[in-house]
C-alpha cells in the first residue's frame, strides 16, 4: 500500500526574495509624530490657558473670592480681597449679605453685565443669602494687577 510519490512534490519551492521593503514610510510617520508633539508643546507655551480668561471671568472670580473669604473669617472686609480702607458696612454690602452670621452662597453662573473702565469695573452678581437669591452690582478696582471689591 505504500506508493512512492513521484512528481511535483519532490521539487523545491522557490521563494522570491527580491521584494525590497523600504523604511521610508516608518521614518516619515515618526517625523510627523515628532512635529505634532513639538507644535503642541510650543502652542502651550505661547498661548497658556490663563491667557484665555476674560476680564468678566476675572471679575467673577474676585467676587467669588470675596464671598469665600468672608465665610471663612470674621474680619470685615476679609484680608486680601478688598481695597485698602474698604468698609463693608458703609458700602451697604453688609445689608445685602445679611450680616456676619449669614450663610452666603454665590451661583457660579449668576454673573452678568461686566463692564471695565480702566482700573475700575462693575459686575452684576446673584448671591443667595439664607436661601433667598438677590442680584446686585459689585464695584471692583484693579490693585497691583488683581481685582478687589471696592466702593464706587
């Protein structure tokens, strides 16, 4: 039952190894990836995110900082968030914020009508005092590059 196999099975299979592959596409892809990474880094250095903040955002942050600082201290005004010589009681802010014992919160989306005139600015802010929301205009002044709550 054993038959000898004859024919094409004994012939060697020829493999054509003349197909030349190039490294050029891989090098090109690596170069493109490096260029993209470098452009991202340079773009981040030349245009940092903090430069994308508007004056309205800075004013809103100043009012928020005042409210946050006010809730953490009994000093009126809280240090570092109001103009030198600012008197909260004389400005009417104590009445609007419900005195020193009131829980005051501010709606992060409750800011509107920001206007800047040189180093003076105004912004309308909605604050909740004891659960009741009220809107009022806040006056700010730029002192040493930072916006601080001040009297008009």
